[in-house]
C-alpha cells in the first residue's frame, strides 16, 4: 500500500516538473532567453528557441 502511494507521488512530481520545464522554455523562447545546463561538469548555454520539446 505504501509503495503504491510512493509511486503515485513520484509520478505526480515528475508530471509537475515536466509541466514547469515546458512553461519555462516557452517563456524564455518568447523573450529570446537562454537556458544554462551542466553537461559532464561543463557549462552549456542553449537558446530556448533551439530546444525541441
């Protein structure tokens, strides 16, 4: 029972993070923004318009 609740909570959190990221990318793309990521310890800047969701 508790494991089922954990799975449901984890799925809800992942869905929320996905929605938040899509909103962030859309907002940044609208305002010609740049997103900054880390790729194997190196800083990578990506234009939001270049991100395909």
